[in-house]
């Protein structure tokens, strides 16, 4: 199995896409990103040889993601129904792209490392409070940046 997976690295994108279609029952490859295709194909090869995850394990993973996932943080973003529809973005809730409060964002810019702490309502940089990531990016660069773009979200 290890040799088969290692051999994937030597294939070009059309070959990987053909391999994907073979392993996934004719389903078209989802992208032309070589690393992504190698990972998907390698997982599928192992799944076919050794068996996939049981439904019980999949359910447990979904439960743990719902409860503890620090990136998507679904536990802190409750579903809200308004007018009979699920509301995706509510202004007073935290931005879904941000990790949970207390997390640190690290950015390397012009050879220096910068660390920004995420607060419940804002950000802390060099012991100073900022309302937006864009304000922090401006403080670091002296230029107007979209904060999410600057910090790589």
C-alpha cells in the first residue's frame, strides 16, 4: 500500500484524475489540485483495502466536531430561525471565519512575527484593543488592508 501511495506523487494531474474516477466509480475529480487529489486517492485506496469508518465512528466524529471544533466553533454559533428560515449571518454574532476567543493569530510580515489575540468582541495587539482585524493590519503595515486577507482567512 505504501508503494502505491508513494507512486501517486510521480503521476501528473490527468493521470491522478483518471485514477480518481476509477476509484470513485466514475465520479469526476473534484479539483485539479495535485496534493488534494493524492490525499483523496490515497484515503480511498486504504478505505477499499482496509475498510472505511463505521457509522458509529462517523456519528461520534460528527458529535465531537459539533461540540469541540475550535476552527468552525459550531457550538458558539447557534442556528437561528427568523421568519421560518435559518439565518446564516447575524451581525451581533462573531464572524464564522474566526477561531474561538482566546486563540492567537500568527502572521509573518517583512521578516517579523506578529501575534494577535482574538477576544469575544475585538482583537488585542501589543496590549491595545482593536475592533477589527483591518485596524490591526493597518497598525502593522501602515496601509489599508482587508484584515481577513492580510491574516490569511
